[in-house]
């Protein structure tokens, strides 16, 4: 059974999370599968140990790079109340490309929700292909900062 992309209509393989043609998040009306992947940690001695699985309710919110800069799949857990995003090397989320401003945006936790705030960037900050000044993030939102496309995985 093929899953059709809600953005471009492309027929993707069953179980796809993102469209193979346009990269859009594949939201499904069905409950998500219960398959889980294991996470591992490498200790200072080189030993590999499995980390305990988090329940769905305990999963930390994160940003995942979907495209741009050869960094697809890199994830940034959203820990703390404020994370800076930009081309400045000491940014919490460092995106090294001329299309990204030094101080491009911030991800701020307000109550139980995360917001993406543009910091007056030259090229703008986008959520779901719309330019924003400040936007509450929802699970599966697509962010674009310069040439980078990221997905917000909320809780």
C-alpha cells in the first residue's frame, strides 16, 4: 500500500515518514506504529551500553535537520528554556552557511509549548513555508532557516 504525500501527491512506500520527492512530513490519520529503535551510548572506555527506552509521553522535543549542509538526520534535543540558532559558532544550534544570519532565530519554551522567534534575520525564518516573526511549533512542523530544512518533533 502506498502513502500519498499531502503536499505533492507522490506515492511513497508504506511506512514512510517523509516524502521521497518533496521531503514533506507524512502525517497519517492512523496511529503510529509501535516499532521502536534502541539508543546506545559509548562510554569513555569504549563500551557500548543501551539507554533505557523513553515512553512516548517522556520523549523530549527536538529539531532534526532534514536537508541542507550535508547534515541530514542530525538532531538537537530542546533542553532548557531558550536555544539560539545561527551562524555564530557558539550558537546552541550552529548552522554554518552564508544563508543563515549570525543570530538568526531562537527556540523558546513558553509554558508547555515551544516557539520559534526570528531575530531580524536577513533571509527570514519559515514554518511550513510561511515567513514568521514568532510561531508556536507543533509536532511535524517544517522549519526553514537559510538553506536548512528542519523538522520539529514535539511531545
